[in-house]
C-alpha cells in the first residue's frame, strides 16, 4: 500500500523532476502561506510516523503488520505482481508484456462488470459481461499455453469472484421484476451467466443460484416452464425443492389458464414427498375455483379419489376450494352440493384411518366447513357439538374455526361485552363441561371483529394479518372501537390469557395506525408481551409455539409510528428493549428498517446511535448478537450520505457537518467483522462523500486513506485511485495527488480520462502548468507509439479530459492558448478519433474526411452514435467565457483605460465559426463581476 501522506524515497528517485519542481512552484505561487503549510505537513508526517510505531505494537489483527509487509505496500495498492521499482530492462512488447496486458485487461473487465452492476443498467451489465467472457477466454489461453499440465477452470487465476456474477444476475432480475414478464434477452443473459458459473469459471452451484434460475424461468413467457423446471431438477438431483419453489412454477401456470400443466406439476410435487405449505394449499384452492369449467377440474378432483397421501392432501384442497366457492355465490346449486358431498364423504373415510397430525387437523377443518355450508351458519354451534370428540387433541382448532364461521356475527360485534357473550355461546355448544379455556387465538379473532369497520370477511382479515400485516383493505378503527378492544384485551389478561403476538398485534396496530399514533400505549403492550416472555423462560412452562415469535408484525408498526412522529427516543428505547430481550429479526428486515429510522435523526450522534441499536439485534437465522448483510450495509451508507446537518459559524454562516470519520469508518470495520469486507466500490463511495461535502472533510479523507493502507486484502481498482486523487485535490493537498500520479507512471499502471481530469484540475488550481504540459506530451507520445505498433487502444484524452486541460490553461493565465486549443487541436482530435472508431452517426460517417466533418461542424453539431456532441460544446466554451469575463472585469477594476478584448473576441469567433453553438452561450459573462 502506498504511504501517500509522505512520498517514499524510491518514489522521489522515480520522479526527480517532481521532487525538484513542486516545492519551488508552490512556494512561488503561495508564498509564506505555503511555507507554513509545509511545516504543518511535516508535523503531520512526524505524527504519522509515531502513529505507525504505535500501531506496530498493537494487537489489532487489522493493524499488526511486519516491516517486511510494509515494504511491499506500494505494489499492493495497485498490483501485487508488480515490483515497487520497475526494472531497468523491461521487455517492450515481448511475451511477458503481452501476458501482463492480458492480466490487466482481465482486471479491467471485472471492474467494468462491477461498475455496471452498481449503476444498475441491464444493457450495460450484459455488454460488460460479454466483454468479461472474451477477456476470460484470452486469459485462459494465455495461462494454459504456458502450463505443462491441465488446469481446471478454478485454477486459471481469473481475477473475479463468484458474487460478481451473482450480483449481476440479481440486478438483472430486480430490474426486470418491475416490468412484469422478464424480456427474452434478460432471460437468455441470466441463463448464460448461471451456466457459466460452473462450466466456464468453475464455481459451485448453490441453492440461491438455483433459486434465481428458477425465478427467471417462472417469469419468462418464451420458454417451456415445466420442461425447464424438470431439466433443472434432473441436472441437480440433490437439490431439495421447497414448497415455495414448486409454487413459483404452479402459480404462473395457473394465472395463465394452463391448468393441466399446473396440476401435473402439483402431482409431481406430491409424488416426490414434498408436503404443500399454507400458501401453496391456498394456490390450489384458487386453482380448483378457476378451473371449474375446464377439463382440468375433473383431473384435479380425480386425483382426490385415491387412498394414498397424495389423494388425501388433494381431497382436502378440493373440499376447501368448493366450500370457498359456495360461500362466494349467492345460491348454491344442486350439482355443486353433490360434488361437495361426494368429496367430503371420501375425505371422512380417509380421516378415520389416519393418525393425528397436521394434515388430519386440516382435514377436520375442511369437513367442518362443509358442515357449515351444507347446514348453514345458524346451526354452526350444533354442528360443532355433533363433531365434538372429547379425546381429540384438535379441539382448539375447532373453536378457532367456529369463530371464523361466525363472520357475520363477528363483524356486527360493537363492544367487548358482546364479544365475550359470543364466545360464551360457542363454548357452551362445543364444551358443555367447560374443560377448555379460550386461548389467545380466540380473542385474536374477537378483537379483529371489534376493530373491523369495512364489513369484510373475518377469515380474509385473519389471513391478511397473518401473511403480510397489511390493513389497507379496511378503514381505520374509531377511537371507541380501540377502547373496546383495549377492554377486551384487559379481560383476556385478567382470566390468564398470555399476551402473545396473536393477542397483542390487532390492538397494537390500532394504536400505531391511528391518525395521531399512541406510541406510549403501543410500547406498553410490547413491554407486557416481553415481560411475560421473560417470566415464562424462568419457569418450567411449556415451550412456546412458533406463532408466538416476536417478529416484524410486532416491531414494524411501532417503529413506523415512531418514524411518522419522528420520535427518536421511543425508537431507540424500543430497540434497546428488544436487544435486552434477545428478540431476533431477519437480516432482510434490518435492511428495510435502516433507511426510515436513520432518516429521522437530527444529529450524527443520533444517526449512529440508531444504527448501533439496530445492529445489536440478533439475527433469526444465526442467533448472533449483531450483523447486517451486504444489502443492509448498502442501505446504511445511502442513508448516511443523504443526511445533511449544519453548524452555525457565526455571522449568519453555516457549514455542513460531515459524518465523523471514526463512526463512518467504524461501519466498514463492522462489515469486515460480519464477513463482508469493504470492496473498492465502498471505499470509493466514502472518499467521494468526504470530498463532496461543503467544505470537503480533510479528516475524513485522511482517515479513509489510512484505513486503505492497512487493508491488505484489498486489490484497489482505478476508480478507487481516481477517487483518492480527487479527494486530496478537493482538500488542497497537491503533493499527494501528484505523488499518486507519479506512482501510476512508475509502475506502468493504466489510467483513464478521470485520472487526467483530476490531475489537470490539481495542476490548474496550484499553477503546475509545466507538469500538466508534460502529461499531455506523455499521453500524445503513448498514442503515437501505439499507432506505430498497430495497436488499438482507447485514448484517455476524452472530451472530459480535454475540458479539464483547457480549464487548467485558463487558470494558469493561458486563456488565449486554451481558446486556440479548443478551436483547433481538441476539435480536430476528437473528430478524427470518432471517424477512425466509426463512432459518428450515419450523417457523420457519410461526410468522409476530417476536413469535411470540420466544415460541417461549423453549421450544425456533429454527434456520435449515442447522441453526444463530438468536440467542444456549450460546457467547454461556457467555461472559457467565464474566465474571459473575469479577466475583463479584473482589468476594468484596475482602471487601465483599456478593455480586454478576449471575451468579445471569443464571442465573435463563436458566432462566426460555430453559429449553432453561439445562442447557447451568448449570455455567459454578460453580468459577471468577479
């Protein structure tokens, strides 16, 4: 890693001109101020040396390195394979140079793919991946040609990680998810990347890779989904396909009316021994309803006529589906009742010979629904009494079902007394001896009835609450309904019902979703639930049910209410209470909570306090006491970078406060501790943040650079180097910027237009015109040598670099030269490059030579295939006009008696040579007084 804060002796030997010229240039430009600055830098260097000695004695694994390791830090920052001091006798264009170019091209292709994924453009990702595959083929050919043994795909040393392709596939699927069906080109790209994971790059296929591939198949319209799913299962026989994955194929088939294929997949699932979950069972219920007028209905009902497990589960589905359909129609016809009675009779026969299990409970629920449909809702208690089995372990399920069957009565309940009376009537019919006490689920349904205001079916509300916690389908309860629900809750607690999430959630949502949320009442309910949970753990009570887990259905509404009211103290208090109670949440839920919670912070201490409180919550999948995934840390950085806090400096001046480096960089250490070491893109984002605050944070830039130097596992890329140069440029540290540039040249590293732009900007701000001219000459000489060798390489002197070079000339007092370069060399060079690369639009390609295109560009803009103007544009000449206007105003203030003609001459020349551009810039500089 380069010690950029103080250039090394080897760097000074590699750049003697820089060592001689830079101090004198800065001294001449800034005088005594820079001499004081130089002493400050020396002091910093002394402190940096003492800090390094202290770090050498530290026991921190991220800070303890041997002295021998520090000698190679220069090469590590750019390329571990390149020595610190380049050899005097490097091969010019021999075999080793070719191998180096291939390796560099491989790194660049990987970096391009990562950059395309970060930008999120599907087209750029596909193009970058195509270039990556071509670079991989060249890399494999180069490695295998010099190897004496056969190399596996994982042994060729291609500089890419598996998550690079995984992130590309995931980004493509996320982009396509917003558009409905996935376009064919996206499907093809995802399938190719999936196949290349093992076939081309030698990575192992994991379950999440198969899941993404299955998702791609399920959302595609131009492939045979059933055949593709079968082929995927045959290719990976050890893949345990969960019910959710089966549903990803069955659901789109049912939506498109392809019921026969959906039933075929359902039968294959049952034959493979996979038991359907609740969502998949509901899907087949809907399938049974939708297919009533098709031959598929007969097939589905025919599968229910057997005696095996497949027939048993299918029969349950058929009975439930027909019951739901009968409840939706105004009048049940005899044909439907006959079918329903036939299947119910068959299910009753299968139930008699089956041992108690979850499927048996579902079967009895289906039969009770049939009884209610066949006999009506009014005699439902009598139906339950006839079905009463004293030895049955499923009586509580019967109670819950009967409450659900009384949907009309539940929706009409107006007070807690009426709710208790309804429950008492049902218990009197089902349990005359009162041996069973009503549980939390019974009161949960009663509370939903009290709070229901839209007349919707209570079963639908219960399913909706259980699935996603959404309450958008019903109006908000009135204050009187909330009060009655609180009375019902108090009654349940008084008779000994446990405050489980089932009991708490309906009332808690009512408090949180009110027009003015009652956060204190909601948090009191949470405390009641957590206190009971802690008390139960200390006793020998029975283990809790899976439905008693405190999840986002409890945490989410309270935190949402805190965000709405910007109650930071309540949010932090709740998170602290959850952490002390060891309440675990999913890592995805943490990622969703970060942005809204941090957005309500009013200071950096509050923002990082919320982050640390959220970080300490255990993760349900691992049980660990802390952690986020990559998505969570990405959301964290975005949220922090969006915060804006200012501080009054007096006299009405306010400055922006950047995030404290110790806190922001501490999140990078948390990433590393959680198994997600910071990548180049992460460091680049942090450097960009600190360099773009107003004013730029020198402490943040220096601290980030210090962490970079200690990160031995990092292989920095060019965007990171550019960001580091730009950051030091923004905080007025030209010495380090130029040291990094000389290091790039000394180690023969690649650079691009961004690198040149940063260098020219630094040189212009500090009057280093001689060094800037030398860089321009170096770039032109490299281009000429490449042409002589017949090598095609993309020039770094793009339009952006030319603009930076012109601004450098103008800042250094060479405005006339900058104008001539803009009209001459810049314009000619960019047009020639576009013509040689066939990058012009159709009209431009038809023009022919550079001279002909130059003539054409005087009357109309010449554009490339992307629609961008080739050559100087309004931005280029707008910058020059501003500098010309400043020169004009400066001379007027001096009262020299004559006016500088630069501004007027530039306007006249634009009007004459670039008439199409003049209207866009003619107002620039008219009122400038600077």
